[in-house]
C-alpha cells in the first residue's frame, strides 16, 4: 500500500509540473534533488529536470552500463575527460 501511495504521489507531481509557478517548481526541485535549483534555471528547465527525475523514480533510471557508454561517447566526441 505504501508503494502504491508513493507511486501515486510521483504521478501527481509529474502531472502538475506545467501548472506550477517557478517558485513552486524550485521548492519541488529542492525536495527531489536535496539541493537548490541553479539560479539560472528557467521554468522550462526546472520542468525538464523534475520530469526526468520523477520518471526515473517511477520507471527506473539509466543502467550503469548505459551511463558509462554515454559518458565515453561524450568524452570521445568532445575530446575531454569528464570525472564522474
């Protein structure tokens, strides 16, 4: 039952993102990320970041292997080293 309520809360948060004011999105960002949103983030960026975070909690995030492959591709493409 607890998991069902948590899942429903995540779905509710996801559904209401577009309707929230920027200040409310910043509060929600802090709740999900345990950190303040970057001050330069506009409303659309907050929505994108929150939507991704909520969806990853609902459906699972990227696998470690896929993250590793993406990081390697980015490093190769940009010719830089990125520390994890």
